[in-house]
């Protein structure tokens, strides 16, 4: 989890400066980055600090990882577009520049995050579910479609398990499933934390360069 600032601060601007920048495409991208960072921070905050082995705990853990992947996929596209206006920012080389040149992150985006985002997180494609279901091991003695505890909402376990197959791009019966899953989880969390810190650094640096005032902190 990224280290948080503990002192109150804000970035403000005069009406004149705001009127000057609100038609600037580069400023539009900076505000879009802020929206994306809000979404990413929300997923961090929604991710359980300790994994509870209950239907609700499993649902929160699995889906927070799925949403990390989807938001990072959208973030990857945004920062590629932002390079046009922001690659000259002093924070870019060590932040988003380093992220965009990371081949491991690029592979995660194309092979894991993109299909998961398109088929199982922001869209719910029954055709993809059918494809993964057909590869599901038929020698399982029992398949759990949903589980629950007490009066809480049920956890639709099979649906998320199939999404894991899409995320990893391998059959659920693959012998390396558990090893691959642990590796992708670790890479996804690291990627998300790195992206969040790079975004915060760029946002602050770019806003100050645009003439906005930082107060406090």
C-alpha cells in the first residue's frame, strides 16, 4: 500500500487561471488522471487488509483484484495518451515513463487485464463464460455455484472462478494454476501501488507547473 501524506493540503487556482486552462486538452487529461486515481484508491480502500475465509471475504478479495486489473488497463491507455503532453515533466521518467517501458506490465495489460476488463469486469460476456466452462475439469466431485453464511448475500463462487481462468488465460485444470495465480496477484498489487504513486507525483508536479497553488502539506 502506498505511503500516505499525513498533513492536510490542497491545490487551488484563481478564476482567471481556471478559465484559461479549462479548454486545454492537457488539463483535460490531468483531470482524467485524477478521476482514475480516485478509482484506484477506492479499490485499495475496499480491499480487505486481512483475508477472511468466508464467502463475503473471498468475494471482496477476488473482486478487488479484478477491479485493480480493469482500472489499470484503462490507466495504461490514458498514460499512453498523456505522454504527448507530459513526457517532459520531471516526474515522468521515474514514474509513468518507467511504467510504460516495463515489459512485464505491458504483458500483464495485454494477456490478463484486457480480456478480464472486456469480458468479466466492465462487461459480462456469457460467450466467454461458456468457453471457460467447456474447459472446466469434469472430474471434480462437486462444483460449487454459490455459497452463503447467515443472512448475508450469497457469493456466486463459480462465476468468479471462471473469471480467474480469463484473467490467467489458462484452463482452470492447468497444473500451474495456483503458482500462476499467486504471481499475477503479486504483480497486480505492485503495479497498482506503483501506478498510484506515479500518478500522484505527476498530478502535483503538473498542476504546479500550470500555475496552480499548493497550500499546506
